[in-house]
């Protein structure tokens, strides 16, 4: 386990000296620990380049498994040293869920769950990447694309709505795609759940010449529409207040767009008591 902890740390820092400093060891001790691990496995795990090291193919294969084992050991130590009924939960959420659902959950369904530090908020792809590296125990995402090595459960549904600047001529009417193709579309960054829905449901209906403005924040998207910069497809969770205030227009879709929200975790993580408890609280049925 000591060798695996050294391996994980060096994989993150790509520098023996920085790892030695963070673990209060000498650089020589870190180097010897890595060499002992490589000798035991019979393979090299890093490419050495002057002061830096970089994972090779075998190292990249080992990293998620090593992180999982280190995480399990930390859970065991935390469980018995703290006297708590379970280790803290490392939780991540996509930006839509984190901004509009998570505060209510933390004060309600998840109020009994101890969290390990800050909840990580990022787009769905980034949350899944952290889960695959076993940096998180549980994630809440809005993407239908599942990262290899993860498991998921359908949690709830989320309606996506087309919004436009206030006073838009199509307010309350069915979408006229020829007219909407002349609009600028304010969209989220690639690999986000909202962008995934736009590319799937709206982009094919627009002409190839439609203009886009890409932003990395859902709040920035809604504010940009309010400011008259263009139209967008967003979660109703994000625009409900703006719609009720008349700050943005609502364009009807012939067929409603409803996406699924998922709870996601790394393979085997349901064996962790903190994940099992969170799943039970979030999906009591």
C-alpha cells in the first residue's frame, strides 16, 4: 500500500521532489519505493525525463486500480479511527445539478451524509473522469454517455426548454426552424450535458450557417439570452425564474425534450457504506 500511495502521488505530480515534499520523505526514498513496485510487478511504470516522470502505458493501466485500493484503505482507516458509522462521501455533480438541485439535497435528503471536503462541480464528462480515476465516490450527471468502467442508475428526469430574448416574435409559439436558424445560439462547452442535448435535438434542425456563442457556465448562458445575445436550449431548472419574471421568452417544441439525470459511480463502489447510504437516501424506493 505504501508503494501504491507513492505511485499515485508521483502520477499526479509528475515530479519526485514534489511528491517527496508532500509526503515528508526524501527524494531517494520515493525513487526507491517506485523501483520496488516496478520490480515486484516486473514492469516499468514511468518514462523518466530529467527532473520529471511520466506514466507509460502500463502505468496508466495501473493508476485507476491503485487509486481505488488507496481509497479503500483510507475508508477503512477513517471508519475505525473516527468512530463514525462510515467514511465521508466524496461527491461530485454536474453544473446544472450542482447549482440548482444540490443545495436542496444537502439540506434535505443528504443532510445525514458526511461529506469529504468540498463537493466538486464540473461538467458531466469531467465528473465521470474523476469517478473513473476513483477521485470521487459518487457523481450526479446529466449525460447519456457513460464513461467506460462506471456504473449508473436513472435518478430523475429534467425538461429542456428553448428560450429566447424577451419579446421574441416566436414567444409562446411552436418553433419555426427557418427563423431560428437565423438566430445566434448561446450554447455550453463540448462534453457538457446541455451541449449534448443541443447537438442531438436542435442542431440537426438548424441550417449549417447558424451562429453560436459558446460559454462554460449555465448562468452565463441564461444571462446572455436575457441580454438579447441569442437563443438557447437549457434545463428548466436553470431558467424557471427568468421565465416566470418574463426576462426571457419561451419557444414551444412540437415534442418535449426530456433528459435523464443519473447517479454514477466507479465499479465496486456500491460496496462502500457511504455510497450505499447516499443511494438509499437519494432513491428510497
